[in-house]
């Protein structure tokens, strides 16, 4: 089953033909292959982005690459030929730029990196209790992660205060 383009942005590495079908864009598909290869070989997202930017390459909209952009590319299943929409997922619906084995290695690497960095557990390291207009925050973390968790808690608290009162407090007032 082939998937037809129904609108939105076209991922790097693809183009849309006159019949509204996805086709591999040979000029940019090698960028995607390089990103995945570099990532599974241990290169960090930011280092991959820097390499692409230094080579003068840009994203689909002409923007410089950044760490988040590389992350979005690595998790995008279109690159293995899977079309996803809100309620559907169709494998082999569009041409694959990378093979499933490389994609799976990249996903495994991403999970390993999350565990190693503590990012996967960051949300679980704090708890907030809200009663009326009051918010109590407690953290359960090691000294090594304390600054990082304080930043997360501060952001959550600021967002809470902003929703409750319509203003955002200065972070200096909230720290410790």
C-alpha cells in the first residue's frame, strides 16, 4: 500500500511527486543516512548538528540543524518506510531511506543514552502537591542531579504560577 501526501511538511530526504506520493530525494537522503550512521557510532546529537552546519547544510526550511532537530529525525519512522498519522500506522507505505536494522540500533542507542543521562527519570525525581493556590514541591535526588532537578522544578513551578495567577515569577525568587 502506498501512502499519499496529504499536506504538512515533507521530511528531509523526501520529495513529493506530481501524483502526491513520497519519493526519495537523492540529494538529501544521504544526509539522513549519515545522521543515523553517526548516531549509532556514538556521535552526540549536537556534534552531528555542528558537522552538518559547518558543511553548510540546512534543514527543510533553511534553518540550521540543532540537537532537537537531530532527535526528531532519529525518531521519525518515515525513514524506515512507515507512514503514521493520528490514528493510523502503515508499514512500507513510503520508500525507506534507511533499513530497519539501522533504525532499531538508533532507537536502542537513544534509550541507552536516556538511561545514562538520567533524562528518562528526571520527571520522576520530584513530586508536587497542589491545594488551591499553594504548591508544595519535594525532591528526591542525589547531589549530582540536584541543580538539574531544581531547574526542572523551577520551570514546573513557574508554569504553575503562570496558569494560576497570570504572571511568571523571577527564577531568583524560587531557587532553594
